[in-house]
């Protein structure tokens, strides 16, 4: 279980890092647009990018709130049928480990 928790935490940290980078770039883009008096042609693009950023932030928030079991289910669903085989094998391995302790 610890490895799965670590994997989720790693995913969250990676996405937080990406979001921070996006925020920095948005800030720089806004400053650049102001400095060059090109507000009108850049405003629309910045608004769209900010909306996409907000969508990503929402996904990150949901990831933080996702239970370990639900996260596993979502990953399996994304991966397809072969992942189901792997998931079953992993569950069996964990069960055997618990039983053999």
C-alpha cells in the first residue's frame, strides 16, 4: 500500500510543479502583453490559457481528494484490459504478502 500512496503523492507533486510553472508563465505573458501595448490581440489567448489552467487546477484538486481505491480504478480504466490482469495480480500479491507475514 505504501508504494501506491507514494505513487499518488508523486503524481500530485508533479502536477503541482507543472501548475506552478504554468502560473509563472501566465504571469510573464500578462506582463509582456502590458509592456508591448498588444493587449487586444493577446487578451483572448490569455483568457483561454487561464481557463485551461483552471481546468488543470481542478483536476489536481480532485486528484488530491481521490481515495486510493478510486485512483487505482481510474488508472486501470485508462490503461485498458491488460491493466486489469496486472491489477488482479497486484491484489493477489498483496494478499499473499499479508497472509505470509
